[in-house]
């Protein structure tokens, strides 16, 4: 079954090998995202229903203008073969949203729509610090940690997400100072991402990837940490360990599935825990890349019969 993930991946692939179309796409997306960010800054009260309806209407208008401009500039930039591949795939995906992209007849339309609609200001999308994150969610926290900093028996879901991102950020910063460790872990995760993305695309069952993450931790991550133990011993892992302990209180079951192994596995555990979330950008990007490289589907029996008439 073809999904929107495969369409997005196919569009990314077609744009990568078509610099002219990619330049047009990038410029229009940038203008559209800028307009959406400005729009969101004008409507910052989600409790105002009337204002939210106006926001939706204006957002739709920005998306429509962006798509129309893209069609005007990008039509004719793709080869017949690329258009046929895209059409064969996108016409098999149900739903009016994907149908809107299919109707314009130009590859890249769905990716443009999603990129524009999901625009966020850099201020809102960039992780600054755990304190900053907790301050932003304090009014919605259900475990008390965001307001009191007293460690509860279990973190609420919002605080769980915040401390996970903080742990991953700290790990990235530590690993950045150890090039050999970073390089070796990169190789481990490249292989794991392919495996996890393939599992998600094939089964859609998030629990099926738990053994894959366990194998990566036991083998790849442990091997890297053991191989470069002397170099890692020179790093300051104080904050990394504090956040590791805090993440063991996460409410997100998939994240804590291997919590008891984190201290044994070492650096890389935070990234591995983050990959428990199918919505993680790394997982989504790899799913698009793998699905997008698939060939055009074979015509169904009905389509073959219909084409003979």
C-alpha cells in the first residue's frame, strides 16, 4: 500500500535530481513559510475560536497561493518519466489532502503543502535549554516537575518529552568533542535507521522495532564505547548521566524499554531512546528516503483491462 510518506520521499528524490525544479520549490517554500510564521505571530490566542477560524482561512490562502505559484513556475521542468512515476504513485493514495496535490499534476506539490503549513519560527522550533522548555510547559505539566523541579515518581508526558530532548542535545554536544566516537556511532545509526524505517514501513507496528534497538545497543553502541573507553573517560559526562537517570522516569514506555541498559551501553543511548518515537525526524526522513526510491507500482488487473478499451 502506498502512503503519503512514499509520495513525500518520491518528491524529495525527484527534486534532488532536478536542480531547476528544486530551486523553484525551495524559493516558494521559503516565502510561504515566512508568511505562515508571520500569520501565527498575529494569532497567538488559541482560546479565541473566531480568531482561530480566521487563521485557518488565511493559512489555506497562503498554501493555495504557494501551490499556484509553484505550478506556474515548475510545470514543464520535470521529465515525462518523472511525472509518470509520481502520478502512478500519488493517484493510489486515498484522501482529499493528497488528492489536492495530485490534481495540480506537478511533482513536489505535496511536499510544498506540508512544508508551508508546518512552518514554525526558529525561536519556537529550536531547543534552547531544559529550563526554557519546562518554563514553556509549566501551565500544562501534570507531574509538578516543570514548576517545582522536584523529581516525581514518574514524569508526565510533556516533561518526559522535554527531558528526552535535553538528554539527546547534551549527548550530541558531548560527542561533538570526540570525532572518532562520533564517526563510529554515525555508522551504527546509519545501519539502524535503515532497519527501523524498513520495519515501520512494512508493519506499522512500533513494538516490532524494540528488538532492533536492543541489538544496536548491545552490539554497535557498546562496541564503540568499549573501543574508545579511554577517550570517553576524558569527557565530562556528569550532565549526561543526570539526564539519563531522569529519563528513566519517563512516561513514554517505548523510551524506557531499554532504560536499564543505558549505563552499560554508554554514549549513543540518548539517540537510541529518541528513535523509539516513530515521529522522530530521523525516522521519518529515512522512511521517506526508502519508500521514495521504490519503483512505480504495477497496474492492477482493473487498470490493465480498462487500458485495453
